[in-house]
C-alpha cells in the first residue's frame, strides 16, 4: 500500500476496494457535498454583515447560491447513483467548482476581513478529508486553488511579499494536515477492507476444506459399504440394511422373503476364459439384478459368485415369481469376452423370513439349502425352502 496515496499497489485490488466500498464512500461524499452546500447559508449572512445589502452582497449571494446548487446536486447524484463516487474526474471537477465559488466571494472580502482566509483553509482541508476522492486529485485541486488564492488575494489586497509567504505557508500547512488525515483515513479503510478480504478468503478456504472432507467422508463410506467390483452393497452393508428391514417389517406387519443367487459353473468360466471374464460375468449379473429387482429391495454381494436379494413386502409366491423372471433374464444373456461368448445361468434359493422369531442368518441358511437343492436338480432353476 502506498504511503503517499493510501492506495493499494495492485490496481486490481484497488478497483475491488472501490467496488466493494462504493455505498459507504458515496454516503460520506454525499454528506460532505450537502454540508458545503448548506454552509453557503450562514456564510451569506456573514456577507450581509460585512458588505451590507449592496451590489457586492447580491453578487456574492448569487455565487453562494451556485455553490449550494453544486453541493446539493452532487449529493443527490451520489445518493441516486453510488457508483458516481468512483468517477474521480467528476468529483474533482465538482470540488474545483466549490473552491472557485468560495474563492470568488472570499476575494471580494479579503481587504475587509480575515474570515475569507479561514473560510478557504477550512474548505481546503475539508475537501481533502471528507471527499473520498483520490488523494492525488484532491491535492492537485486544493494546491492549485491555494496558489491562485494567495496570488490573487495579494494582488487585490496589495499585501507585501512577507505576508504572501506567510499566507502560502499557512495554506501549505493546512493542505499537509489534510493530506496526512486523508492518508490515515484511507489507510485505515483499506486495512479494514484487507482484513475483510482475508477473512472472506479464509472462510472460502474453510468451506472448500469442509466440502473436500465431506466428499472424502462420503467416498470412504461408499467404499466401506460397496463391493468394488460390482458396485453393489458388500456383505457387511447388506446385513446392516437387512437388520433395518427386519425391524421395519416387524413394525408394519409385512411379509419378507430372501433370494440367494449363485452363478452356475463359475469356476469353469474362470478357468476357461480367465479371471477377467469372470469379473465381467459378475458385473453383468449385478447390473441385471439392479434392473430386475424393485427399488425397495436390498441387493448385496455376499462373496465370490454369491448374491442375495432381500424383498420386503413379498410373500414366498411373489418372491418365487421374481426369482423365475430373474433366472430367465439371466439365461437369455450372452456375455462378450475376449475368447467368445459366455452363456450364464444361475441357481436360486428362495425362502420366507420370519421377522419375529429369527435373524437374517437363519433365513440365509434356509435359502442356502434351497440354492444347493437347485444345483442338485441340474442348476438353472429356482427352489423354495
């Protein structure tokens, strides 16, 4: 940050500061413009006391009215369009008109009163501090106004050189004080803005980190609950879901059935076509299961080539019908592998779950017996325990 202009060295950051601070800066600029417009009223009364109700007073009154119009007009523009505060040229031009207007009236009184000097000094220091313009522009406007004021007032009043130098030093000191105050205010505002930006960035980083951790947590949970090959529930997660379904069916008094599925001749497929073909068979079977079962059914891979489907709300008859549809759909598949096509069949064991008197392991045992009975009967069939 520059110690002379109280601006950020980075132009983009400075533009961002003005964009973020426009409402506040416009508010204070409108207040300052209103103040200087209203200041013309008591100063007009002072003009009347100094000059009387003559031609000079009415000329001064006209200039005061013009200054008031400039101040009030700028204030209204800033309130209606806060973005005007960033138009440094317009703000500087309005400040220049204020300096010229005050100066013209003050020059007509410089020989009769010291009030014009105080008036101009107050105006210059106030413009630098209260108007949130860029400091270089403000210094240029106020410095030029002070120089012209000293030169012209010396000519009008016929003051000696020493008095001119004294007046110049007073105005230089006034502008220096105004510049120091403006730098302090500008630096403080920008430091507060920097802290706000830093806090915003820290919050953004925190939100990003929380989102990343949440994604990581979701991924870990998914990996812990999902079989990596088939992308369906693994045995542990299947058993967790089954326990919840047992409790729900107890509460709703609904029947529930279990389907246990085993791929026929899976070892032969692995030995003949390779483990890659075996993996593809398992993936196709899991996809077919996802297509055939209901949305409320719980599907899981228990291990190897063995799969299970828990069917809440299904009695043994409906479960057997669903198993027959699944068996027929799988038997119609022809899976492409590097060595050719593989015809896939499954053996299915179906049993009803007594949710009141038994656990999942009991139902799995009966379904397993029914499945092995299906294998003993030539495979590619469904048996009910």
